[in-house]
C-alpha cells in the first residue's frame, strides 16, 4: 500500500490516513539521486545524477532539445529552493534539480496575414475617403 502524504497533509484527504496495526512495516525509500528533465526534450524523464556535472551534460542525456522547444525559455529549477534560473549549459546541477524546456508559442501565420491585409485595406479606405472630401 502506498500513502500520498501530500494529499493527506496538504489537501486533508483522509482516505490517505491509514491506521497501522501490530506487525505492519513502514518503508520510507531513500533519496533518489536523479535530475528531472521535463518539457520539450527528445527524451524527457529522470536522469541519474552525477556529482559535478553541468546542465549541458543532462541536456545531452535527455537527447537534446525537442523539435518545438523554446530554448530561450529553458530553466533550471533548484530542488532545495524552487528558484528558477535561466538555463545555461555551464550551470552546476545538484541532485533533485529539474531542467524544464517550454514549448514554442504557436503562431498562426495565416491569421497574421489576414489581419495585416485587413488593416491595410482599412487604412487605404480611410485615405480614399479623406481625399474624396
């Protein structure tokens, strides 16, 4: 049986409040030494932590940026402080940190072209009306 302590203590979910009985064994797993790689990467997931490695190493372990990655928006999120740092391949990474790469913002170029044509037509119509007066 697994207990979700965040649901129990943060959300007050009493379904996670299980009564222990004689002979029950509580197992608390050790700290996982991984770096979380999430977002627009070729292979997002957990990468084994290696002391002294820099962010570029972990990016390579995740297969590099994905097709639709917004590289300028990439962040290194520190596990101890939740502080977000602008991604730089030379940043030292610590166990539990996360490297997150957002998706590029979708731009519909056809809508942009239509709006440009409409605005230009409105401006030309206004000019013709002013000249006619």
